[in-house]
């Protein structure tokens, strides 16, 4: 009998501890929300082009409207830099940016996000991102980066 009591007590505890408590979801908007996102980007230079690679842009811990993180998440050259941004114009650029993922520095020029300016692989209208990037590990070499915001649809995943 004691054994059954323990089983019943256990089931009772599990049943009541696993109840779903509904909490109101409150979206927190960062200062750089318009420039933040997941992007599918191709990097290219003369005679070289990557396939689509996932790149992230997101707010810094300070959540200020003047800088964003740009990270290739280790998918290309292992880049993670804080870059000055102008949220009103959706432009970004910076020189001598410290790469926290490696010891190289990075220059980003002509960075621009165009709302509704791109087409995903499946033909959906989405935001476009473009910029030029130079790495201190490859002096004199400029890569052009162009891509579109991730749509969330399976047919647009790369």
C-alpha cells in the first residue's frame, strides 16, 4: 500500500508542477531593431564568390542607437565587430573595427539596409543589405557583401 501511495503522490506532484502558466509576452524593442536581423549574404571579389552565408546584425549590450554588432557566426572569416550605425538612414560604416573573434581589424564601408529592396530565393520581397568589407589579414582586398533578410520560409533557407 505504501508503494501505491508513493506512486500516486509522485503523479500528483508531476501533474501539478507541469501546469502551463500563461504569462503575457512583452516584446522588447532594441534601439537598433530596424537594422537587426538574420541575413543571407554572398561575399565576393574578383574571381571569388561564396554561396549564401548566414550573417547576424544585432544590438550591443548597451543597446544604443549608434552601434550594432555584425557577426558571420564563424561562417566565413570569423568576424564579430561593433560597427557605427545611423538608424535614421539605415547606413553603417567604420574603420579599424576590432574583431572580437580574432586578432584582425575590419573596415566596413558603404553599409546600407534597404527596406523592401530585396528578393528572397523564392521571390518574396524582403529587406536588402549591402556593404564592402576589408580585413587586416588581407591588405588591399575588398569584398562586396550583398544579401537579403531571412524570411523564415523553408524555401528561402540556404
